């Protein structure tokens, strides 16, 4: 290789090093900016409230004969709920992006409705966001163990459900958007129900029964 060729190769290597150093410096500066922003502003997680639950249908149905070791009855749950959720952004200088939010109903840890996707939402500091998703479950197979407990709850006159929301949030400060945190919300909802005279169907049969809840949800990151 000639001297001019070696000089050109050295220049190329130096140029590549400058690019790498510049990229590393920019990455470190960005991370440092995010860290300092986090330390100075200290983002607070949003607060959620389950405002109400409108019950269009809910029933527990047993299909089969008397339970036995070989052929226990099939228990299914069918429901149609509309829930109203509100969220407050308590931060004074930080906006919140909500992405990939899914809402569903559960009973004692068992999911009893399909997940319903909520629209992506940007919430400015101090703002309140409201969602009113429909939750559906059609003949969802139900645990025999939980079926007995659910029947007891219905006999007592009410059932404690949980409205769950899972998704992700990002923080926004000025033009800077950072973070991608998983968020989980658990909202208790007590619904009054009753069994029918036949004894094989339990639940809410009158359409559009609205229950005012207005309870805070547990929010975890």
C-alpha cells in the first residue's frame, strides 16, 4: 500500500471513530437528561376511579346432572357490562401517553370477559381522561370450585367483581417522550344480583341496570 493509501485509510478510521464517539456521547447525554428529568420532576403515577358499571346481562348457568367424580356439570358465565373509568394525571409538568390498554372483568382471579382495547390517549398535566368500554363474555367456562362460591355470593345478594386494565404508559416533558412502563389497574365493583326461581340460572336479568361505584382503583407499575 502506498503512503497516500495508508493516509486515506487512517482518515477513514479516524472518521469512523468520531462517529462512534459522537453517537456514544449523544446517547449518554440523552440518558443523563432523562435521569435528571426523572430526579427533578419525580413523575407520579396516575390515579384511576371506577365511576359506574352498567349491567346489560350477567348470569351463571349450570348444564348437566348432579355433580359426580366422572361427570361434573358444565358451569358457564355470560355477561355484558359497560364500565366508566376516569384517570387523573396528578403531575404538574408531565404528560402521560396511554398505549395498548386492555380492560376485562374478573372474579376471584378468573378472567370472565374478553379483553376490550381502549383507545390510545394523551393526558396533559392535571387533565382527566374518561373511557367507557363494553365488556363481553359469552358462555365462558367457569371453574366448578368458583361456581359454588359465586352461587353463595349471589344467594347473599351481591358479587364483588374486579375490573382490570393492563397497558403501557410513557411520560412526556416538553418535546421529550421517555419510558415505556407496564401499568396494571385493579378496580373492585360490587354488583347486586339474584337467583331465578328455577335454581339453574343466577344473575341479573333486567336490562341496563346501572350501579354507581365511584371507588378508587389500585394502580401498579
